[in-house]
């Protein structure tokens, strides 16, 4: 059975994520132990709340080191919600700028929408060759709860390398809703709260491990 370490750093819907992963056949262990997190077939990094608080919690359990060491060895990582946001260079909330893990260039900023937070179901613009969204059509909806996101993809990819697969959504303007970049994947929405569609996405990820 595929093993997934669910990183516990004091933030995130651990129980719902654990249930959703178990539903698609993963052997899930909630942990903050580096050895366990490094040894698992996959690592899921959740996140709920403020960027700064999530980064503080992540650093307290050496989460940025865990992520970096896994990716250096080509070991899969999936970030969800703020667990996606912290993978970028920085987050800016309420005038406070905080460094993220720096796996991708970009800044998490407030959405330019009249109604915030962006809470509810939304469709996506996913690449046709996406692994995460395989088997899901363009009308599929996923559940979002957020007011901040990366609104510009800044990574420059050399021509000899395959570019990351970037998925977009719209709420007062386009924002990055998911990224697939080698071993590193992430979603701004909550697959664990997105019903059958979210289950399909998680199953696709677990099968790829």
C-alpha cells in the first residue's frame, strides 16, 4: 500500500485530509517527524490560516527542510491551500511580507475581488495533459476558501526542460489554482472538501507515487 505522510505543523485540516487520503487507498500517517516524512512514498503539506503563521509552524518542525530534501531526491510532495502558498517565494498579508519556502518564484497577494474570501465552488482551466486532473472535465468544480493567491506565474523554464503544468481559476481576476512541476504539486483549493472530484484528484496523485 502506498504510504503518505501528512505533515503536522499546527495548521491544516488534518483529519479531513487523512480521511480523504485513506478513502483513495493510501496508508496515511500524521506526523511531524522528519524521518517519517522523508521515508513515505508521498508527503502532503496542508495549510489553513495566515501565511506568516503557517511558515512559523512549518519552520518549527523543519518543514521547509523536509520539503527541500524530498524534492532534491525526486520524492513527491503535494501542498494544499496555504500549504501551496508557502511553496512560493513570499506572502504579503496586511502589509506584512514573509519569506516562503522558495520552491517557485512568486508572491502570494490579496485577490482583486469585490467579495472576499473566495469561498465556494469554482471551475478551473487545467492543462490537457495534467496528471492531477486526469478524468475530470472542464465543468468540474472544486471547493475554495481563501483571500490570497499567486496571480502571476513568474517561473522561467529553459527550453530543454518541460514547463510546469499551471492550472488557473478566476475570482475577480485570474489566479494560480494548481501547479504540477515534477515531484512537486500543489492546489489552492481543498481536494479533501471537494467531494468526488477531490477524491479523483487525490487518487490520481496517490497512483502517481
